[in-house]
C-alpha cells in the first residue's frame, strides 16, 4: 500500500511539472479583438465599409456606385464593379462628379453643348449613354442607366 502511494505521488509530481513547462507564448492570455465595426470612417466622416465616399460636388457622403456606371473601354463587358467609373450629377445637371476606380474623383462642368461636360483633358459625352474620354480617347462608357449592372436574371423565363 505504501508503495502504491509513493508511485502515485511520483506520478503526480511528473505530471504537474510537465504542465508548468508551458512556453511564455502559451501562457499569455488571448488578446481581445478591439475592432469596432463601423469605426472605419474616412477623413470626411464617411463610412467606407458601407460603401460611402465623400462627394466634392454634393458636399456629403454618397454611395458612388448608385450613380451611372461606366465600364472600362478595354473591357466593356466586365461585371467587376471595382474597375468601373461612376457618374453622379448635381440637381441642375450642369455639373457631374466622376468617381474613378482608383478612388479619385473630379468634377466636370457643362461645356458648350448640352451633351458635353469637361475638366482639363477629360470629357464626359452624352452619346448612346455616356462616354468618358481622356485626351480624346474613350476610357469608360456606359448605357446611362443608374446603378450597378447585373447580367443574367434570377428568373430563367425572363428574356
């Protein structure tokens, strides 16, 4: 009986010593995730995670992708909305803000005709929808409908 108690005591000592051999990294408490959802506001106070960006034209946070979508001329059939430019007009229609895929935007102002808005070497032309030209070359074009374009349909009978 005494021998059994000695074996149990020695086994307990070895087991408890093994548990104390944990490395410093194993002993450290897990770090709480301090991420606060919705706390990713930009310098203008727009909530980027919700798709908002600052509009220089409207002086407020807007969802640029709710404007007129212009697809890149090099890949007009793209469904990748991150490669597209978007156009938002002011209420009068004499100015529009162009949001480029690289998160830059600029304002074009109505030119000499009702179908032309210009800024430096950019031209927005209302022609079979809209075309955005830079230095005379078409860089983006679209059908002029507002909002994102989705090809196909959930309804297989839709034609």
